[in-house]
C-alpha cells in the first residue's frame, strides 16, 4: 500500500533523522579517556615527619618504612611518571593511585602495566561503580579469570570501563590479584570520581582513604597530622570531600567546624558519617570558615594510631579583584610610545604560610 504509506514514511524518516541527530549530539558529549597506570615498587614512608606531633612519639625506622608496590600515573605507553593527582586533591603523592575523573557517558580505558621486577608478584585493577565486561573485572578466580586478573611483571592489560548514570559519585579501585590483601595494605588503591553530564567540578576535591597497615591506622597510607595530607582551601571555594575505606574496619569520617547536608527531600545536617570496607561517599560545601581544622576518623583507637589530618582554610581574597585592577592599570600599554617611563614592578601578595610540606595551591585537575 505505497500510496497510504508515503506521508507516514516521510514523517517517519524525519523523526528518524531527528533521533539520530539527538543521539549523535549526546554521543558527542561523551568522551573517551585514556589513563596510563603502572604498578611500581617503592620504599614507602608512612610517617614522613618521623613523629606523631600530638603525642610526641618518634617512630622507628621499622614502623615508618614499608616495601610497597603502588599505582603510578604515567604518560602514554608508561614512558614517564606523573603526579597521581593535583596537589589540592592529593598533597602527598604515591598513595592513593591516580584520581580517575570522568563524566556520566564517558568511556575510560585504563592501560595498566606491572613494573615489578622479573619474579615479582602479579597485580591487577578492579573498579567499583562503573560498567565493564568480565575481561575488565580484574578479580582473580582460579580456573575462571583471565589475564586481566593476573598481570605478571612486564605485562600489560587495558581495562575498559563506562561511566553510567548510576556511576555518578566516588568509587574505589584496587588490586584484586592473588595477593590483593597485602597489596591493598601497601596502598594499591585509588578513587574514581564521576560527575553528571552537566555538572561542574568542585574547586577542591580532597580524597580521603581510610586504610589499616601493619603498624598504623592511616589516611592515604600515612599516619598522624602533618604526615597525613594537609588539605587547603580558601573561603568561597566549593570543596568536595571524597571519602573511601578499604581494609577490614569501619570508620567514622568527621571534619571539625563544618557540617554538610544529607538527603535531598528532607535535608539533615551532619558532621560525621560512618563507612565500612569499600564503601564511599562524597560531601561538599561552599567554604566559609577560615582556620586550621582537624579531619579524622572518630574511632578513638584509630585516631590514636594515626587516622587524623589537618584542613587549612585561608581567608577569601576579598581584594583580589581590586589588586588585579590596580596591577592592570600599571601594566604598560603596548600602543604607547616607548618614551614613557618603565612600569613599576607590581607587588603581589605573599604566598600563604606553609608547613614545610607539599604546596597545595595548584588548580584542581581538569575534567
Ligand atoms: Cu577509623
């Protein structure tokens, strides 16, 4: 019946074109992200300051140093090591592994290489929160799993992940090869941070992993204030705490002087939240409380064994715009003749006082 079908087929074709166009527009929004990660043996210092500043206890060499294998972000084809995250997310490097950021709809290819020496252990990467085929699971099951779960020294594997709408949030990844329990204790873990298609990244993202090692209760595998990450922000910035736990204990995340809101329909303010092994959450607020604050696990036996850190909030740069305007006014105008007097050097404000450790004022990692 071609005569009856013709007008409808025209409409159908138009709708088909519109649907394809809309799908293409949606696909164009999604991005493929290639992340290069190496498993690298290191001697890891859990207490780089050497002591617990609160009790004054000095740590022994045996307590501080641990032979560990860690996840290290690298350039393409594992040529050159990179920082695992920018310093605002991770003031101390090495642990956790690379902060993997993506948007809902993105494809993430994690290219992994085990750089242990010949005869060393197998490693793998297993990701929570994202969609992947069984060959990207990375979990060792004898007789079932493939090379993704046992990447031998010198070998490589690419894990193919997709961020779905239900992937939005913060998720852990970790080694899941036969020796996973030792590897996680050593620090073979990291975070995926996934935001919605139209969301904006926070100004600061603080990644906090609660984990237990042989001698300490740790944050990002380091113990005691000034050894654990000192996070920094400025009044007016949108900060996000990405909190995760591994190991076998429950922990209670707490930040001094701050509250956040839980629940959307009925907002409930809270300043502590408990999480168990492999659980994770993110909380955020717009910073408005300058000062030096504690963040820690509120289990007191964990606090006393190292699970505590500092959070420093600088005042807002109220005069930033004025200062910039003044500086711009003093800059030489390129169109002016060279006979004009040379411009005076512009005074910039001194950098905020530092505790002698890593500087944490770089901009956050881009999406
Ligand atoms: Cu704890």
